[in-house]
């Protein structure tokens, strides 16, 4: 029996989740779909947004493509090419337009301009790497992430200030009091809505909570599809707080899901036993969403707060397989 799995997120967190699902596919028959945030405005994606008015920023999409690339040498070399980032030419006195751009960002932008459709562009690029799944954008146009942050301005630590843009929210100090996207109701992909409706599992996280995970719940079309889907829902918790979630407990991460999508039902919360800290508050937060807390070793062996795709895949197999 094929299990249809939809993973939501962006950046390195989604990449780890997709690689973990690839590991699951050794034992389970999975059909994987990644639905990727389109709010990135930093680095290469930010430059392309500004210079070319890109339909959607390509960086997180590129990382998802690389994570799902087939294991054959040709496809892996192509995935490495997509990830290759042009270095600055020290001998060049004029501005170096290629410096800092990954090849894959330029390829995806070119395909989007040529085909006029981000989904068609992603499907074409997926064939180039033999992707073991489908990559879809969260919306058919770029969005901006906007946060009201208490203490977002160090000069006014007691004031709430508005911080605009994914990069700025990710690096800002302070506490996120409210999160929104602009435009508030971006056009979604029919393909993404269909994948959610047909899914057996919807997987959220790991990843930057306010800029990669929660934005999916702020897109009205996606949020409605998620609520209506008969699929089971799994949340993979981060190993440690990052800058944008500084001061939030592990339980607070789960509370944020309820805050931004009241009534959201979750079946399983997956967390690392070593990094979760005192488990009882997390148990209670999971139960408040209707979920069972599953603890398993998920981190890389060097002790850093990064998910190991192999360990994540091993932990996911019995969870996803129980839905058969």
C-alpha cells in the first residue's frame, strides 16, 4: 500500500525531513510531496526578488530538489551542480553579478521565466535530478513575512515594532507577538491543495518555526485544505531554539500551532529525547493538540542541534507505518 506523505517547510529543516522520508522509502512505499515556503528574501533569493521580480524565490525550492534527488551518480552530480554557489572573483574590479548565486537558483528562475509557470518549472527541474517525489510552492507568487516583535528594536526593548521580511524576522532580537503574511491571501497551487486532500500524512517541521513552518498555516487556501484533509498529522520538533524562537520552550512551539490554527488536530509529535528537556510539559502540550509524543534519537552524532536524516528516517518508519 502506498502512503502519500506531504511535508511542509523550507530551508535546511525541510531538507532534513525529506532526506529522512527518503530513508523511510527503503522500508515503506511512500509517495512524497514537498510544499515549500516562498517568503525567502535573503541572500541569492533576495537579490533575485529585487533584480528580476522573480515569481517566487527559488532558494528553498532548490534545496528541496537536491534533497529528493535520486541516488544514481548522474542525478547526484546534477543535484551538486544545483547547489554549487559561484564564488566572488577577487581579480574582478567591477561588480560580480554571479557571486553568491547557486546555479540552481538561476536555473529555476530561468525555467519559471521561460515556462511562465512555477509548477511546470519545478516539475522540469525534478526530472533533471530524478526527484523521488514532487516539489510544489506554498503559493504561486512570492510573499512577505511580517512580524510584530516585542523588543525587536534593541533601543526600545519594551516596545512592539513591525519587522518585515523573512531574513529580518529570522535575525531580529525580541519575541514574536504576532505573525502574518503579505499578501494575506496569495494564490495557491491546485496541485498542492489536491496533494493535501489525498494525503495519508501531513508532516510539519523541523525548521525555523516562524519563517518556515507556521507560514503554511497563514495561507487561507492551504490552511483550509489542511483542516479538511482526512490525513494524519505529524509535527517534528526542532532540537533547539533559534534566534527567532529565543525564549520559547519546546511546549511553546506546539502552542504556537494552536494559536495560528485553532482547532488544528495533530496525531503525533516527534521529538529528540535528549534535546526535549523535561518531557512532561511537552507531553501536555502534545495532548492539548490531540497528539501522542514520541521520543527518539534524532540528532547528528557530533552533538550539534541538527537533525540526522538517517536517524529521523528510522524514527519515522514505525510512526508512518502504523497508519497502514
